[in-house]
């Protein structure tokens, strides 16, 4: 039974409804109260029916259905940072199919993908062992010696797609050391995701030369993964997000270039039809455009457009240069999580109470949109274009302005000066989804009425901008300056350079990176780079650089990667003026930090535990010299190590596998400290290890390896 707003009333005889109409519909109003409760009851009955099926049941019912078939639950992974919610629904739904194929590479690969949420490939290492073959079972493709003329086969050496024979490795695979042996199965995982950038305008660096990166520097292009058709399919290179190899793309350009593929170049835009014209694949060539010193080489001939996917460069033939075309590109790049802006889902966080929405595109300016909303409303940028201007934002009293990229877009705002933000009493400003380069944001002291400045999914390039080598042009420069003492600055899933905030203001940081571009430069302080900055509340974030705050209200699950230079005037790389207030918990902080009380912070916690164990073993207190030795050794060992510490590289701020376990699993929930805490990477690793033990055949061992 389904109810409409007047179901019961419509069932009444006509004579009663006519009389009720004469009496101001009192009976209809009375019955509507019952109909509301009937609708609630009906919805509950429908959900109870849906809860009997794994495809439609509520999330809480998944473990109960799984228990009926003997499913063993793992770590529940939920994270706001990457919009991550890895439900166990898929694994429960497929448990029967998994068990029928138990022990096969197919099911091991699918299990790894289901329990981690990462692309995966299962490899049976015994298939590539260099062995003397039995003549009744000849493996023609498994040659003992590698053919050095087969470049495609050589490209796969030491990767998940290796096809070259190896000698036996007797080390255990579960220690991540040994690989090729009879009993070994390898589970390869890709931690980096592929992120699209659609119809991004290209800027000519010099005649005929372009960088595909909006920030004009070398960057590797990533493959757009193709969805695997079913469980019986083993992942191939096109099914995983990884950097595009130049030779592979040259040999099979159709798999990478074109509509819906990894790369597409446009050379014309028809404003009357709002349509872009793509360059034909026949006019595209793949080659190396950069030598060892970064110089441009191998310029194409005629009308050909040359693309180098490994450096992200594009070069035009002389006939195309003569036509002076305007170019746009669809590309894919790599990164770890959905932070700092990108073409991913963000609509759920948009401001919905503001009814005035001014949509602009690359034919307009941001300033024109701000003028149109007249100090109260939303300015939405509807493309991933390039805006070279320096707008200013002024908000009316008791009003709000949200300047945002449209959902699944990432425009670049290229400043030539400071972006000034001011507002009247009880006003607020939100920036969402923007990539900002070339200048900083400043809230002047005169903007005392502005109450909140919120940055969400934004990037303010550390060092203001990047040069052609990808290095910051102004290392140590601040990205945000708060001169007003009444402003609350909120950074939510952002990447920014240094922050300077008046001590009367307030700063809240969540799931973000504050990068001064070097650990010895100032990441957070007052405007003079010396005095204490605003009180700070920071969780699940990474700070690279020195920090001086008036009050550290709370720091949780953070990495404070700071150090002092030889001639530094700071007494400590991390300082809080009032140490009797606030708390620092489950963070990495240098031993010399002057902060409020600390709880299980590294490396201090590991040092104390080691001293206690040694004293318990010896039954006597350790000498000062021994304590100092332990402190020195452990502080050198337990420190942040990144895959890359350079902004706009795929693995930027990602903790390396060589980083100490105390940091990789040192958060309050045993996840990693820092900005990628909510990815729950240690829990994902544990999940796949546990599930492999359940589904491996007897006598086999599995190891987990990370390709990115």
C-alpha cells in the first residue's frame, strides 16, 4: 500500500467530502495527521523488506546478512577526506562466488580490490620462474633469458605486469622481501588515483611549446583506468591508474588518446554551438620532448602535434604554429586523495541557503560575478579554465559570499597581486574548489566585521607559484595573511603555503597541508614571522615548517615537520606561548618543541617506552648518557619520510613505505598521522593480509606490494 497526501480522504463517500468543503475542510485536515503516520509506517515496512537483500539493505544490516553465510568482517573504513566509505556490502554479496573460486588468482585480485578500494592485480610468481621445463608441459612464452630486443617485455621488469623469467628467491614473501618462488602469490596495489582535468586552456611558453600542467611545468600524465568487465578478468595496465609510458602510448595510441580516454587535445571552440573540436588522432605523435637537462627536443613536422606523456609537454609542428591556434586539453594526473580541489564530487558541501547564484565562464571575469551578486550570494565558475585577474571580495553586513568552482570542475585563478577580502558586520566568505597561484590572500586590519573566512577543497600554491622545473618561485612566502583580529579562518581539505594570522584571530585546520616549502622556513606565525600567531585548532593535517602560536588549543593526528637552521633566531621550531592551555595528542613533534601537554606523541612516546623496557630488563635506572643515546637514535629513526615533498607531484606529502611505523600507524585509531589519515591505509593493508590468509590455497604465501 502506498499513500498520497489525501489517500484516506479520497476514500470517503462524495457526500462527506462535499459537506467537509462547506466546513473549511476540517475533516481533511484531521485525516492528514493519520496519513503522515501511515506514511512513516509504510516506509518502515518497505525498508524491512529491503533489509532482506544485500543489494538494498541498510548499512547496519550488512554484517548480519554476512553472518548467515559465515562472512568474517574486517576493519570498517570510513573517511571524509577522500569521500571514502568502503562498505562490506560488495564482499558479502560476492562471498558465495568467491568461495567457489577459492585459491585462484581471479578471486584473490577481486578480494584485494573489495577490501581496500584500490585497484589490484594478483600475480602467481611461480609462473615466471626460470626453470628447466618438462617436455610434456612446455611453456613457450616463459623463456629463461630475456629478449633484449623486446622493449615491451623489458618495460614490465619488476612491475605487477612482469613477463620476464626470474631465478628463485628463497626469502619469505610475507616480509615483502622475496618474490619469485613456487609458493608465492603477489598482491599489487595502486595507492594513487587518477584525476581528470577537462578542457584546460594551454598557455604557449614559447612558439609551439606548451605544458599540459596549468602551472606550466613538467608533470607525468596518468592513465584513465578502464573498468574490468567481470570477476574472471585479471587486471591489465589499462585497468589501473599509473603513469603513462611513452613507448607504450606510441605503440597503442588509440588506447590512450581520444574521447573518454586519458588524453585529448582541442584546437577550436565554436561559441555559437558551445562545442570544442578535437584534434584527430592522425595528427598526434608520441615522442620524447625533453632531454636530460630539461631542454626541448624533437619538435614535430608539418601540422603534427607531439605529446610527451612522461613530462606532460606538447609541441606543435611549424604549420600549426603559423596558424596560431588556441588549444585546450583533457588530461589525467595522479594524487592520493580528494583534497585541494579537483574534478571530483563536492556538491554535498555547497551553500544551499544563498539563493542568488551568478554563474560565469571563461568569457567573463570573476570580478564581474562578484559585482553581480552585490556583496551577498554565490559566484560559481562553470569550467576548469584559466582566470588571470586579481579580484577583490567585499561582503555586506550580515551577508555571505561563496566563490566556488562548479561541481567536478577545477579552475585556476592566476593572481598578479594580493586577493583582498573584507566584510561588514557578521559577514563570511567561502572559497571552494579553486586553484590559486601567483599571489596570496589577505584580510586587512580594516575588515574587522568579517567573521569567517572558509577555504574548502582549495589550493594556494606553496611558494606562490612554480617555475618550469616545478620548484617554488617564492619559497617560504605566506599564502594567507589575516591582519584582522576578529576573523576565524577555517581550512578544510586544502593545500596552502605559510599562514600568518593576528594573535586575536582564530584558525581551524582539518585534513590539510600547510607547506612552507622547507622544514626550516616559517609555516605559521604572526605577520612579522616571529611573534605568536592566532590560537590554533588542527586535526589530521601535515605542517611542513616552523610554527609559533599563541595557544595550541588542540593538535590531533598531525605531523609537524619542523627544524631550525644553523643561524635561526627561533628557540624551538614549534612553540606555543601559553603551554598551560591546550593539548597535543598522537602527533609527530620534534623533541625540542615547546608545546602544551603531550599524549602519545612521537618520537617522545617511543623513547619513553624504550627506556622503561630497558630499565625493567636491567632492574636499574639508565644513566643519562644511555638515555641521551636512545633519544638521539630514535629521533633520527622516527621522523617523517615522504615519497615526494614537492607540490604538484603525484605522491606529494604521501608517507613513504620506509617511514617509521610509529608515524604510519601512530594516530589514535592506528591509522597514519597527517593529511592522509582518513584514507586508513594501515587498515586497508591489514584487511587484505587477513583476507588472503582465508582464501589462499594450502601451502601458498602472499605478499602485498605497492606500485604507487
